[in-house]
C-alpha cells in the first residue's frame, strides 16, 4: 500500500502547518485556556473561510469534494500545533455520519451548514460499555423525546447542535439536536483537557421526526421488533427448569 501523499495533500498539510504556527500565539492551548468555548472563534471563522470545515464533503453539499484523508491531515496539524479546535468533533464525529447515513434532505441542510462554519458536538454511546445508553429516546407524537445525561461531550459549550445517540426500543438511534432546545442543559464537565468538555443533560427534549438521522425503522417495524424480543424472552428456559 502506497501511503505517499499526493501533491495536493502535501499542499494541504503545509498550508495548515504554516497557518497554525502563525496563529498558535492567539489560538493555542494557553491562549484559549479561559475561553468558555474551549477554542478560538476567530480561528474557526478563518478555517471555515478557507474551506477546512467542508473539505471532506461532496461539492453538491457545499464541500470541497476532497476526502476524509485530507481532513485527517488538518486534524494532525491541529494536534501538532496544540491548537484546540472543534474541527474533529464537527467534521469526523458529526459530519461524516451525516454524510454516510443521513437522508438527502439532512445531507443538504447539515453538511452545508458545517461547511459554512456550524459547530457541532457528538454525544455517542460509551465505547467502553457496549449496550449501555446514557440517553433514552421515546416516540412522542410525530417526533421523539430524549432524556438522560451524556458526560464529557467535547466542545459541548461551543456547539450549535449535537449529534446524540440514544436507545430507542433498545437499539441505538442518532438524533440531530439544536443546542438551544428547551430542556437541554450544557454544563462544564470540570475535566482536565483541551477539548472544552461539557455534560449534556436532556430533560424531555423534543426532537422532530426529520431530525432522527437517516430513515430508520418505521414505527410498525419497531413494534414488531419489540414483539419478537418479547417472544424470545418468554421462550428462554427458566432457572427452575435447568
């Protein structure tokens, strides 16, 4: 496998290195230590204007049509320069799942917004505790209601929207949630790090149906899945019969 960078990729990496070295004094870890958002808003604006936030997305959705590898070169340079930024959480943790699993309407709305500079944060299920979901979702009318607390969401205080993974009928489902939604509270997590971590507490947060990522299972199929799980549970041998 040839991992040699192309000329375009070398240009992306060198341009990022030069810019971040020049901005490190004003946007580096020490400079933004007391920033509530955890990063430099001025640098973020400049990055969006340079097309970094849309580099990995298709042109039809407002991106540059490059690829994820090109975006990874930016993440690498940010880490090397010790410049805290929500670029990874916004692009890799939120934008790429939308690009892969979102509906056509969601891709058009959300990828374009990220390319223009919308900051997003991701509240996934815990990677080290499979099957556990701090957030719970329930069907409510034509939409959903989310409850629970997602701990240590990177750059949660800077986010304009969150990609939150919750348990819906026992299965994971991702939701696109406005940070200003009633019932959503974002509080500093008090952790040590450069990612501006916040705890996100959802209390009866209502999410429209079109903010559930992708088409997802229909309500009928969810009911069928619940019935199948119930039948399998009833069919299990009891402890007294073993």
